[in-house]
C-alpha cells in the first residue's frame, strides 16, 4: 500500500479537479438574490459595503457582475443560515457541502466551487497526531455542519471517546481553544490555515472528510442561477489564467491552483465518489512526502479507516486484473467466507471490477451491473464507476472501481412500476394495463384469431356487504373473486380489477367469425357468473354468497376504439343491474339508444320539477256496491318535445337518482291538498301515494312527514302509503320500526304489486299492513286462466283470514269484476271504472255529482 501511494502521487492529484467543460455561456435573466453570509474569515465574509467577500464571496460577486444579478446579504450564524435557506427566507448559501440528506431539501450546482477537507488545529503544546489522540479530548466544530454530523458518527465507531462541542461560528471555536476551553478545533483547512496563526494555533496531521464546497438554493428554486454558476465555474477552472485562480491567489492560497490544466470530464453524480477517493489518496500522498516513515503508518491507518466507513465499495486493480486494494464494504460483500477471505491479492476476473477495456483507453466508464454476493447469496445491483489511475508518464497501470449499491432503489423502482399497472389488493392488472392490452388487440393493433370480447363484472350489493360486515370482509371477498376469475380463465386472457367492486376480463382467440365468438364469449361469461354464485365464501362463522352482473361486448373487424368497447360492455352491465342482477347481458345497439334516452330524460326531468310539465292524476277505487272507497295518485309527465312520457320510464330513473326525493315530497304535498279539497266536499275516503323504499328508509323521512301534516292540516289517517314487497327484504325489523313510526301519525300501509315479488308470510305478519293490492298481471287473464284463478283465490282467501283490505288494480272488463266480487275482493281500480284524470277534473266531477248545493 505504501509503495502504491508513493508511485501514484502525481497521477491521482489530477482527480482533485473533476468538473465539466465545453459549456458555452448563456444569458441569464436579471434577478435579485438574498445571500446568507456566515463569517468564515477568508473563506466567506461580508465586506464593509455589505457585499459578499472572501474566496467564495468574490467568486459569487464576479458571477453576479457578469450575469447582471443584484446581490443582497443577510448575516447569520451557520445553523441559522441553513434554517433560513431551508425555509426559503434566503435565496443562496455559499460554502455548503453536498450530502444525500441535504439534497432532499436543497438544490446544488454540479461543479464544486472549491475542493476542501477538514483539519484539526491545536495549541502548540498539544500533541495530537492521529485520530486516536483525540480520545478523552474536547473537540470544537461548527454546529449543524457536515463535519459535526460526520464526527458524531465516526468517532464512536472507532472507539474514540471525544467530547464534541458545537460552536455557532468557526472563529468562536478557535477562540475557545486559545482560551483553553477546548483542546482542538476541526475546521475547513482553507479557513483554518489562515485563521489558526491569529490565535496561536497550529495544524495537525489529522485530516478528515475531503469534500466539495457549493452554492446551495432552496429545493425547486433558482435552477437557472445554479446553471449559470456551473457555466462560469466550468469555464474558469479549465483556464489557469481565469479570474477564478486570480481570486485564489489574491487570498494567498496557491494550493487551490492545479499544477497542470485540469482535464475535462463528463461524469454522473457517481463521479463525486471518484473525486472523493482521489482527494483522500492525494492527501495521503502529501502526508507521506512531508513526514518520515514513522508517520506513514499512522496516515495509512487513517486513510483506511475513512475508506472503510464509506458506504461505497472501492477496489483498485493492476493491469493484470489482480486486486491490490479493497475497502471493508467491498470485502464484506464479495470475499467468500472463511480463511480465503484474508487473501492480500485476489484474482478479479469474477468480481465487478473486472473487464476494463474502456478505462485502459483512458476513459471514465459509468455502468449499471448486477453481481451475486457469496456472503449474502443474493444478486445486487450496482452503479459502477471505473477509471484509470495514471503513472507520471501518462500510462494507466492501475484501475479504480467504485460501486454504489442501488439494489434497494432498483427494487423500489420495479415495485413502483408494478404498482402503477397492478391493483395492490388483488395483484391483478389494473384498468390502465387492460386498456393498453385492449388497444393492441383491436384492429388498430392485431385482432387475434378473428374475435375477442370485453366483459365487465360488477358485484351485486357489494356496498351493503361492506357496510354491514366491514371493509376487511369486503377485501377478502374481492381477493376471492380475483382468485376465482383467474382460475377459470386462460393464460392468454387478461383479468383486471377496474375499480371498487368492478372487474374487467379481456377474452381473446374466440374464433374467426362473430357468431362463433359471441357464443363462446357468452358461455365463458355464464361460467364465471356461476363460479362466483355457486360456492359461498366461508368468513369465520358465517358464509357469504355473492353474485355479479355481467356486461359483454364482442370485438371484431368492425370494432373501433378501446373506449367504445368499454362503454358498450358497461352499458350491458348496467342493464343486467336494472334487471335484478346475477345475470349476463350481451350488448346490442338498443342499449345505446336506451342509454341516450336515459341521459335526456334525467336532464329534462330535473328541469321539469316544479313546472307544469309534471302533474298529478287521480284514479278512484270502487267497492262491490259501487261506492268510492279510495283513490290513488299517479304522476304524469308531459315533455314539451317528446309528449307524454310513460311513468314506467321516468319513475325508475328517478329511483336511481336523487330526483325520487323531490317527486315523493311533491306527491305528498299534492295528496295533502287533495285530502283537504275532498274534505270540503264531504268526501272522506283515503288517498294512496306510492313511496320509494329509498325514501321510506331515509332517517329524516318520519319527521318530514310529521312536519308536512302539521303545516297542511291534512288528516294523516286518510293517507295510505303504497310500498313494494322488496322494501323489507334487507332488514325487516328496521322497516317495521319505520312503519310503526308513521302509523302513529295515522298513516296506513298498502303492499303494491302483491303476488309478483318474494313475499315471506312470516315477515308480512310482523309488519303493520292494512291493505294488499293485487297486481294487474294477475288480473289480466281472469277469469279464463286456471293459474290466475288459483292465485287470485289464494290471495283473497289469505287476506280474509288475516283481515287485510284487498284492492285489485288493472280491472278492465265486467267478467274480471264479477269474478273478484264473487270471491270477496273489497275494492277494484281500473279502466272499467275510471281512467286516471287530473285532480281538478276529479274535483269538478265530485261537485257536479253532488249538485249545486255541494251535497
């Protein structure tokens, strides 16, 4: 090692001034910059006129003059300056070292303003020659500086128990040593060599932390300023007669001038490690030249200690590929375990430093490579910098390799790329990846084997499962759905989780013609639907059964874009939802027409609220003896362009949106007024209003009805709320509580469309039901159809036993009415008796029937 360091002293000094050259100057926009100045003596200070002074101050002032910047200074202690820079209170701070931690909140230029190192200074009577001599001593260093943080970590690791004393300024540190309040001070050698004599101190051979000094700015600000600084430093350092070297000479420090014009070298951030190594070797060489053999061993130990505490892996090889030096991180990772690990020379052909044709040609090579470690058994990824170490005659007899382990970073980048295109919960491809694959599958890319298909699958009532059983259970269900879909599709197909409880499947190679492709796609979709619905998922003590609504569209030679295919499949899936779920719907063009119709209906229905387009009609109900026993209110919409719109179209649409709330409360207001108008005519029969299950179970519905009855003065006991059988399927107890709350206001309940749903008689008995309305689909075929007769007689007999009032709706002829009357139906409603009519027309007919006196 000693011979190596002596023989290469001249060649490694070249790397002290690594930089960028060949950059042409550019004009900078005039700016005003606030410069933080911490008094560092000849390195950095403030002149009497307030402008920056010292080496770094003069360099910055000259750059500002040429760039036409205006500089303002703000004096502060180093730690305060750093805090203000981080907070953006100042724009630029000179004499800042570059560390990975600081790059998270600061920006730097590329070319260092000065190459420097830290040296320890003491009183002449102190004998400190090595780092070990600092054991038990008091060492002052600048608070918040990189030197302080470095020593705080390094010294304990070497077993050196030194008391570190933070100082606000370096001058304060020199004063403390002079006064005997400390034993030594660690300072930048440029500042220390000039300042130490002023306080009667002298430098020691203890040299630490070679580094560059930069001008730093707050993160994300003043990028143009940093580029301008780089342009000037690069050009000036390449010219030995430049203003840069004149400033260094002015401050009487010729050591900063290179012996030869610096080589220009393009390099990545990893080249800073090369400069770092070259600086250490140069310092060691200078130490060997100045000191006797007795001190050589100490300096060598110091150098090895510093290199062994670097994170980078460093190796030096000779021209034959034989390893001459490796620091501890390199040995720990690549040397095999056991006695062979102590070999002084190792054949390097199987380690990352091998293969150096480019460095032999005098080039600096930066690559990324992967190598296995015998110690860890894992493959590591490295950022590799390989460079020649030149002899005095210019030949490259030694080669240095610096490896930075970027395995964790590469793994994080790979994970980020994977997560960008995959769902983290299920591991499935996400919507972005499926759309990309779909674009490739369409005719614009390549349509494999003639036909493909897109399937969109949406779990039925998944939100209710999530709300009632927790999101953890919901996540288990989603993972199970993903697993089943993967198991029952082919490898060439793609299963994707699009969002929430929605999955998409791209089916490929379905056949050469659309008919065959459609049959195969529908068969696969049905198989997937049954796979989900047939096997319950065991979740602790309970089993969960989940079904899905599936929309399917075929891709063939006529298909256009991926977005069109997704839209078609989504329309089909929405139709499957509206049909009750747990089914597959194939897209056809009528779905597009229906979708467009729904769009204009939703928009225009919103505009129709509170206008004359919406009107309430009334249809009376008659007993067997011809008496009027009640009436039902029915909403009617007359569109200004489309004419009358069927309630079968706009009422379900309102159910799916918030419009149903407006329609319901409007209907109740009209019903209350109609009750009062009929009461004024001595008509006291009840009025029925259809109530949406969504509105009925709204937490504020009971109070809203109470307030409406109070404001209007309408009798609640003459209001009947018609609800469908499905309202209590999810939670019969909650439904019963809400119905009893409204019962206390006098309101009675009727089960609408009875006989078409899934009525459970035990549930029916637990609800406060007053009336059953037999659906018109069961009345239509009376009295000629045996099945209709059996069902109607069964309902009427059951109602008689349970004391329910029964109304048959949709009665259109006399035979139907006669059959119902004979079998005990209480009331009938339909075109045979009266068509729905505007309420004012009905009130008019009542007045006419009662005569001029109104009685």
